[in-house]
C-alpha cells in the first residue's frame, strides 16, 4: 500500500547562522482496509442439515401423509390421527437415523486421530477431539426440527371439518413453509435463497401430488373411500 506524505514548510531564524528554511515532513497515517467479516459456512453444515432440512422433511412427510389419507377418507379425524402418527414416527426415525449416522462418523474420525497419534508418537489433541460431531446433539436437533416442520400442516388443517377447505389449507400452509425453509437453509448456507426456495417448493408439491395420486388410485381400486363423520 502506497503511503502519502505532506510537507509543512516554514521559515525560522537562527541567530548564529541567519535565516533558514526548516522543512518538516510528516507522513500521513496509513489507511487500513477493514478486514471483511467472513463466515465459515462449512462449520454450519452439521446443524444446518439437522435443523433446517429436518424441518423441511417433517413438513413434506406429514403434509403428504395427511393429503394421502384425505384421498381415501374425507373425515377430519382420520387426517388428524395420521398427521400425529406421522409426526411422532418421523421424529423418532430422524433422531435414530441421525444418531447412528453421526456416531459412525464420530468413530471413524476418532480412529483416524488415534492412528495419526500413534504414527507421530504423540497424544491425540484434546482441542481436535472437542470439535468432533456430537451424535446426541445431532439426534435431538433432528427430532425437534422434524416435529417443528410437521406441526405446521397438522395445526393448519387437522381441525377443519370440511374436506375441501382442509386440504386447501394444508397445501397452502405447506407451500409457504416449504418456501420459507428452503430460503432459510440457503441463507444460512450462503447460497441463492430464491433458487433454493423454488427447488424445495417444487419438490414438496411433487411429493404431495404423488402421495395423493397413489392413495386415490388405491382407494378407487379397492373401494376404500370412507366418508362417515
């Protein structure tokens, strides 16, 4: 970085040597550029995947389950019970799957650190061990996130008696939730929020449409349509 100097010139009178010119050159303070605040998006990968994507999974799963059940049973009770069952079962499944997956990753990384420690004749770094993934934390976050996403369609349409408005509300709330979770996940990960929201929204619509279509065809084929209150 180049520096700029400014000169201040003024005359002084020395009794012995007569008039002389004294030049004082003072360097200007260097302009420092503030360091850009950088975010380590890779460090967010574990909890981002377990939280935002878990909520998205919960929303898509329960909304699709409720709409699928609504294809063969138009009672509010059936959709409500199916939504609650999907929430509980999905949260448990997500927690167990995340725990097993992260624990396997933990064991692999610990074994790798121990091999490196033996090869170098030292001990495993405690700081590095502290940075290892936490299986219990990941499982808890995944279960809670799934339940958070699943409760949106459940509360939105589970208590509406009329079949048409109930399915419409579930679809509308689920669409808003999908777009929101997609945008939030992209924002936290440093990606394009708009593209992510559209991608997640289209994926959720596809899942709900396929579930409804399959159950509707199944119900018509086996005459399973139930319309009692």
